[in-house]
């Protein structure tokens, strides 16, 4: 399903609702550029250290952007052994509302641009229909500028910017002075405001040349400067076609400043866009998201009974914080670095700090590239998304279906479109999870035996705790969940038969969880946590 700037508000609450109840989410991105000169064997000088590879990708992520996001949400029906997939595809807009006063640089790598265009990437859709977003850093910058503008002390102008030989402007200013002086001379009997130019009535004579029916930008600027310079007890308010002059009122001016700040905050909330989804995946606080966003979801939810919209929204937001779906990707190391930089802020210098920060936000990560090449020896096996998918085409279990409202890819394969690639990643994860449930060998990939690697006690405890938490939440969850509350004999049998992915107490998660494949490095993988 294609999500655009125009329909994103409709889909946002539905995506968040699905995230609160799914078992895993697969992600895929398209970039404006990547780290150059790295191969699966490393560099010309040989394998890099993991720190060196991280530093190179970090440098690229600081420079280039995510252009397109693929998101596939998976729900599990443990009774029937059916996995329902909902793939989304969306361009990520490079533009920011100019009123936020935040600039964003967009850089393209020529080879990346060629690759994108060869694979039918639409630059027109990217710029016109891309979903907005605002990173945490950009939001802080916009907030700081709005706050500074609100709290900025008033410094009155000392002179008007008009040349002595500009006779027409001087005559215009003199006419405005006369109107203002006449208005002030009326004392308490005058109106509470004066409009420049004054409104014309049917019986009024035609305005003089100094007062057209509407003011242009230059004339508006002259009126603002005149009042600021010569009438300290008055203030001006710009209107589309005229200037309104009022007496200075401290309480009113403060209210105006606060209103402007409120408008900026509303613009920031609207500009946040896809970052709401990124924050939900990271288990962040979504309390500032307008409850009205969930009105459409609430109307169709069995959990709405007796709840106000605000209560419903708060419960769903809390569910998003406690129900943490597994995050799945292919070649996830690079994607995770770009994802962090795009939405959450500057990347740490040390790879160890990145590993800790990523684990804090995403407790359980699964890399299908690592799953497919686990314990592969010194010769790198096939590991591209397309190759792995082709090798698994004959695998019929576990059973999968694509939701009928997400049928874009039923009749067409669109390689290197992020939504399609995220769908392939989800399908590969489900198939490999069932095949590798005992840490054995995938009969289709032809890799070496996959012996589970021992995990440290801390990591094992963390993984088990996270998954146990997901299992136990079902008993108190009013929204429902695709994660079973308990493991029944029937479920165990289905897992053993390869009809379901392994349950969360299986050795599978210790062997493959939070391990990202990084070929061309000495370590050959990155452990998150």
C-alpha cells in the first residue's frame, strides 16, 4: 500500500494500532547515498574492524538521507498458523514547513541516483507526495527558535528606511501621520483601532494616490516603521491588504506571543509525520500526539466500550510502550545506523555506544542476512535479499497471506522499492525462523550447520525477559494481541512442525537475536546490546 503526504493522517493511527498488536515489523530503506568503496570482503587493504566500518557508515548517514521507507507489519494467528502481512511503501519528504525556520540539506550520490532511477524511483513523487518528518534535533531547533522569538525583547527602530529624495514615499508617510494624529486627537471617543488604508464606503470620495485600496509590501513596511519609530504607545498588526494600528496593551501582546508559539507547536506536531511511527517502534512517549488522531481507529475497535477518546488514545499509547514488536531487516546494520541518524539524532562516535543506544530503543532485532549466513565459514555465501527469497520459494510453511487491502504486490514484483523489499524480508524471516527453530541447517540455503552460539547470561536474560513480557501481556491487554498468552501443547506441536515461528523461550532467539551481519569486518557481525 502506498502512503502519501495526502493520506498519511488517515493511515497513521491505523499503523500505530497495528504496531500495538503485531508480532514483528520488517523495515527496508532506500538512500540518497551510501558509504563508498566497501565490499563484502572489506576494503582493498583487507577486512576492517567493526569500529572502522561503523565510522564509515556513520559518515555516510550524516551526509545522505533516507528517501523511501518500506514497512511490513505481521500479525500471527496462533490457532490457524497463519501470518497476515501488511506492507506499506512511502517516500520520505525532504521539505520542512518554512515557518519553522529549520533548514535541511539534501545530498545525492550520483551512483545512488542512477541506481534509483534505473529501478523506477520517482523523484516527482519524492518531492510532491513524500510523507513529512521532523527529527528530534530539528524539533529542538524549531522549538528553540520559536521560544527565542517569543521572548525576544522589543527594540524600537530609531529611524525610517526611506531616502530623502524618495518624494512619493515621504508623501505617503505624511498622509499616514495625519491619519494617525487625527485618530489620536479624538481621545476616548475614537475607535479601538485604525486601519491603513481606511475602509472606503460607497459615498466616500475616491482615495488619494497615497492610499490605494490595498497596500503593497513596501507600503506595509513603511507603516510598520513609522509607528515603531514615532508612536511608542501604538502597535501594528499586519493584515493581508492593510495594516491595523492599536494601542499597546501588555496583556494582549503577551497573549499574541503565546498564540504564535502555540501555532508553531501545532506546525511541529504536523511536521513530525513519520517520526511518530519511528518513536512508537522505539517505545518512546507519544503523549503529545493529538488524541483526535485515533478517532477512526476507535470507531472500529471492540475495546472502545465505556472509554472517552482521550482514554482510548492513552491506552493505545501505553500499549505501544509496553508491547515491543521484533524489528526485522535485511543487512540491518546499515539500515539501523541510517534510521537512528534520520529520526533520533547524531550518532555516537564509538560503535559500543551505538550498540547500547540501539538496544535501549529496540530490544529485539533480527537480521535475515545473519540468519541466512549464520556460521557460514570464511567464504561468504549467497546473501542478497532476492537470492535468499528465490532459494525459499518452494517453502510452503508457515502459511502466509497478504492483507487484501495491501494487494499492490500481488501481481507485480518491484525490486528495490522499499515496500516490496520489506515484504520479502518479512516472508524470509517467517520461513527461516521455522526452518532454523532448532538451530539446524536450512535445506534451501546450503549453508554450513547452524549451531546456536552460546549467549552471555545477561543477554540471554534480557532476550527471554522481553519475550516473556510480550507473552504475558495478553492476559491484561484490552486491545488484543497476536502474541499468545501461553504455550499450549497444540502450539508446541505446530512449532515443531514448522507451522509457527519459534516461541520466545526457544534457543532460536539466543542464537539469532540481536546479531547483525557485517561482512568485510574482522568480527563479521555486530551484537546489539
